[in-house]
C-alpha cells in the first residue's frame, strides 16, 4: 500500500537519519524524495544499517538538486521548520502533500522556505527548539496520515 503523501529531505547531512526516515516511509507506505547534494556517500554502510531490510519496501526518488525536485513536484509543499507559522495540530493536511524537512545542520535556505505552500512547527516545551530529523519526520507524517485517513490497515 502506498499513500499519496511523500517525505522530502533537503540535502540531508546524516546517513543514519536518512536510514531511519526510510524505515518510517516503508512502514507507513510513504514515498521518499532525497534532494541532493547529501552530506555523505549514498552507498554509506550507515544508511543500509539504519534502514535495515526496509530499504526494499520504500519508493525512493533521488533529485540532483532543488530545481530538479521542483520540476516533478505534484502536491502542496509543507515545510517543517522551527520558524513555522502554523502549529502542527492546527494544520489541515491533504492527500498528496509533500512533507519537506531541511538539513540537520542548517535547515533550508530562504528561497526554499519562501517556496513552501505551508510551514508547520511541532510544538514543544520551552526552552527547547528542535527534535531529531527522523523523529520530526515521523511525528509530522503520523499526523498527516491520521488526518487523511491513510494509516496502513492492520
């Protein structure tokens, strides 16, 4: 089963996080877009170790750069950011949304931030400001799946 949702990672830095997001995508039936350049070699053993045998159960599309990604974008682009305008529980997700997450070290540049159709922030206890990339992707994906009724059947 594949949902209409996708997760997109903008120039990810850490292979282990990509592997963990791949596993989340496989388990939830969500496609994954990787926007290059990445901060590691794709054949890095850490990706395979983190994704384990789930890598064969996820649809992965690699894009040479931001422009190539935008050329094939089909749904709304929903950016998860610490500078988000809408708290996650207040945002209305739709089938076909693409959930975008920035680099672990730098987030996304201004032009990417400005291009997003919507920006969401995961509320958390002050003074803390951010979660691990793969944890954030799982939280946002679960809320989007809940709202769209696309959780996989048991």
